[in-house]
C-alpha cells in the first residue's frame, strides 16, 4: 500500500528595512493542492500578505500582519465540513504576535 500526493507551490517574499528596527514585508503564495491531501480540499489557493515588524532592543520582536486567502475551486473557509454549502472561498485575517529572543 502506498500514498501519492500531488501538490506544488510558489512563494515570493519582498522585505524592506525601513529603519534598523522597522521592517515591512510583502508575501504572495500560490498552492495547487490537486488531491486535497495538504489542506483537506482539492483546490488551488492564493495568499496575499502585508506585514510589519518592529524590534524593541535586541530581544523583543513585535509583528503584525493582514492576510487575504482565496480558494479557487472549493469553499474551503468558515468550516464548510460542519455546514455543507456554508463555506466561503475567501478569508481575511488580522494577526499579531510577540517573539522574545533569548
């Protein structure tokens, strides 16, 4: 018995160091999950992300981002497995985190 999964992806990052403590990031991503093994849905996915990182000294990193995801061939967002026909093809996310380097 064997398992075969076919998927491919491409990712692009563009970073700009504004000051020694401030970095802006842009990211685009495309994933073709042809069998649905990676994400659970047979679909092509695209992602667009804008982020900002601020360093406080040398040990604390504060990050924020806004991200838009789109599934081309399936309603892969908003828990479509619990509510059949109730999923969506788009998702918008705002996120932030803090990393302490030690």
